């Protein structure tokens, strides 16, 4: 299903395998066939449809009571919308064309039935939805190219008898239509109608249904008269380009206003194309605005779309102009690439600017493609700004001007060995209280401090403060402030996860002689540090652990505890206040069918610390083996 922004995964029809059992004597035989789901979403002024088709693409591989077969997925569709919001009227049309060939299907033989389901869920289909959107405000139209990724719809639940050689069926389910692309209106309703036909042995499935044929929007082939068609005249080229599109096809991109207005009008009135007269053009960049002073890191991936281009990995480069540093270009196709903004410097001139993509002698430029938003450089005052080596829990107040700090997304990083943050509390977007622990071995001298914030905006604020803090000397034992002795540690989740590494939903059992996977979250809600806390996952009858790995967040250090240590007690090196770990446990199922397996996880505070809520320091999970 299509989605915009942070795309929402769809799983309305997913059928998680039910109960595994001992393998009956009858052998598995190669399954062939297909499944198709037709998705429709309707609302006043909005219509969208998609057809998803999965097809078995070859012979399967047998493993105990399972057969894993290669599978392909194809999706086609189309949609349109019309809506009005005050003085702005919006119209849009789009098509969907996508395919993936690296999927697998799993057929599982249970004691009383056979189930067929999608086994791996790769994707999405990159750039499979393309279209145009035209917004008209007070009579002035603007258009933009729309390029979105498309996710698979949930594979239907398929079951048949253990001796059956054919599995056919259908179902139809409603769902909330807000899951559709291009922001469906409130009240939109959707329907998913699925059919399937799989066969094995002497039986054969029916032919896979034909897919609807849709045509991807292209640039105009014959244009209407332009109203602003004098190049560089400063008139609005939008009207000319939209008029050309009305006569000859959808408008792909429309420069508006100033010198670029003449360009848009001229292209439309010429009637040959909605892009420059050469065969190659840069059509769009998304997102199309960035702020001064922001480091995007991996949070801001810029997607560039071309037409008639020949972009190549290792050869193609992108240029966003002075003051913007990029990490390079990742070419996904000859007409699509992504790049990541490393930094938008305060020297970057505010306002619209051109973006250029170069591949050898092929150079394409889109005027006014990206807008740099002006922002006052934030400043920070620290009080006190010095302490003595050996002091613990030194309270330091950070007061910002133009900052936008948020609890849970702001990090304070002293870049000096022996100086660490033990507690951090964000009081407001411009106020923060931090406690510093300073090792007695830290030599006197300046300490550089960096404040990072990746809150409810695009990218990451980086404020570097060279020499903002000073180690003024070495304290005597009587000067040393005792570290806070309270830390609320918690295991906030523990549960099974699909053993194939996917996200189909938590299993209700483990298969005998199979693989088990658990996920768990280890949190420190503060105010004290959790450094030195002990994480223990004792041996569980029926399971043999193979590995444990933990990813760290908010300053927590990622770790990969050895199995022998995790079973007797692993000491977590770094778990600051507001930090947390997400750990994954893998194991082999050694118990017999009909028994249960229990996993217990315990988190013990570091020595000298107390936990005000010890009830959430232990979690257990029990599942049957079948």
C-alpha cells in the first residue's frame, strides 16, 4: 500500500501461522500458484485502487515440515483527488507500477492442516507511485511531481487440509481508508478483496489473473498558450505551464515567479515538453527546504528525480550550492538518486537555490529547487563553567537562546576523557540541567562540549562550544560531591519475535527443533546513572542460546554480551539517565513438542544505587513448543 512521510506498514489481512506440530508422515510436495488482493479506497473527492499479485516463481526448498519457495510481487494502480481548503484548490492524479522479485513463500505442514504465507517481506517498491499535484491559490497555480514508495499489502491467510492438493479461496475485509496515499480525507473507507489458488502434486492452479494496465504520467506532448511566456520577464510561468499541461498531458514541474516564470511559460507554450528542451532534466527534489545550522545526518535523505538522465553510481555527483555539505550520491536508477545533507552552514544564503546533478558531460539543473530557511544561530551559556577533578554529580545549568531542546532527543557530549554526563533534564526548549562526573585523574584544562538535538524537526541541531567548561584543578576528598544514589531501571518489554527476522507479529509458540527469537527493552529512567547495572538471562530448559546483541540509544553503549556471561550476569558498561538498550536474543529450540519454555530477564542496579520501583526489574515470558 502506498504511504507518505513515515510510511505506515499495513497488516490488515496478515495471517500469522498458527500452531506448529510434529511432522506427519505424508511428504510435502512442491506448491505452485498465486494470490491477488484488490484494494479500493473511496471518499468524496478521493479515489484510489491497487492490485497486488504474488506468484510462485520456482521450485521450493524443503526443511523439515516446511517448504520455502521463491515468489514475485507486482502492484499496479491509480488514483485521483480534488479538494478545497479556503482559497486553495488541489487536484492530483497518480499511477502505481512496481515489482519485487526477491520474496519467498512458506508452506507449513501442521498436524491438522497446511498453511501458506509470505515468508519474507522485502520492499518497498521504490518510486512505484508517480503523479502530479496542482495547487491553485487565489488563481495562481503551482504544480509538483509526486514520487512515493509502495509497500506490499498483507498476504492473505491460506489454509487447506493436510492431504489436499489444492488451496483456493477468497475473502473481503474493510479497513480505514486513511492508509491510502496523498492524504485521504477523514472518513475514507477501504476494502481489500483477495483471491488465491495454489496447487501441488497432480493438481494445477488456474492461470494467474491479468493485472490492470496503467500508464505512468509523462510530460506534455502538445501545449496550450502560455500566459507568462517571455523568458526572464518576471511574469508567472505557472499559468502557461499549467495551460500547456491541460492541452497535452500532466504538468511535471512548474517554475513560478521571477526569472523562472518565463522559463515555465516558454516550455508550455512550445508544447514539446514540460522540462528543458534537452532530453535530460532534473524534475524534483524532496524534501525541498532545509534550515540553516542543521546537520541532517541519516535523518534527512534527499531524493532527486530525473527524466532522460543517465545517472551512474560512482560517477554522478550532486551539488546543492555554497554552504551545504553532502555525503555523496546513491544512485538507485538512471533517473533516481538519494543523497544525505551532512551540514547546512549558517553561511548558506537563505532563499531558493538551484540544484545540479552531473554525470560526465551530462549536467542537469533545476532552478529554485531547494529553499534554505533562515535561522538565528543559537547560543548557550553554562553556569557554573568550571569544577575540580574528582567531583561527582556537579550540577551545571545550560541556558539557551534560540535553542529547541526536548527531553529524550537532546544529548550533551563533553569531548574530554574522564568527563561524563550522569544525569540530564530538559526543563524547556531553552533550559537544561546536567550533572557531570569528573574523574580524579582528569588533568586541569578546557573541556569542549557539544549539544545535539534531533527533535520534532528535520535533521539535527549541533551546537559546538569549544572550551565552554574548565577543569580548574584537583579536588580534595572533602570537596567531592557524592553521586546521586537513585536510578529507576526497568525492563519495559520482553516478548517473542518472528524467527525469520521479519515483522509479521509475535508467534504464539516455538516449533520443535526450530529457532527462537526474543526482543527486550532495558531502560534507565534516572535520575542517577545505570552504568554498572547487571543484566541476567539465566539458562532456560528447552532453549540453547546462540547469541545476544543490544543496540544503545540516548547515550547507552551498544554491547554484544557473550552467552556465558549473560546467563550468570553481564555488567552493562554505559546506561545513562534516559538511556536504553534494545536487545535481541537468539536460541535453538531443544525442548520437545508439548512442553513449555520460559525466559526470565533480570536487571540489577549498580552497587550503591537503589531502585524506587524494583517491581519492573524482572520480566518473564512462557511459550509452548509444538
